[in-house]
C-alpha cells in the first residue's frame, strides 16, 4: 500500500511540474499569444496566476488582441 501511495504522489508531483512548466513557457514566450494549449491552461488557472500570466502576455503582445482568458469582461478586444 505504501508503495502504491508513493507512486501516486510521485506521479502527481511530476504532472504538476510538467503542467506548470508548460504554462510558464506559454506566458513567457515571445512568438504568439495564440497557442491553443497555452490559452486553455492559462484560462483555467486560479485568479492570481491567470492575472499574472495575462499581465506577462500583455507586456509582450500589447498591440495584439488578447487570447481567451485575458479579455476584458465588457469588451473582448481589450486586455484586462
């Protein structure tokens, strides 16, 4: 039982690291804010992390339309 629990914990930590790294590389990229997987991950992040990610994307891509999850509530063409 301990062995199974240890394996599950290791798998959960590994998944969190891979998921977190993929999100971080998306919000700090310099190519495009419209990467499908990155948009999906960032839009599902908790509020403060989503806000930080959107702020990073806005700093890099200020003259482009915001991706889903970074749009203003009143106008989808505006950054939050």
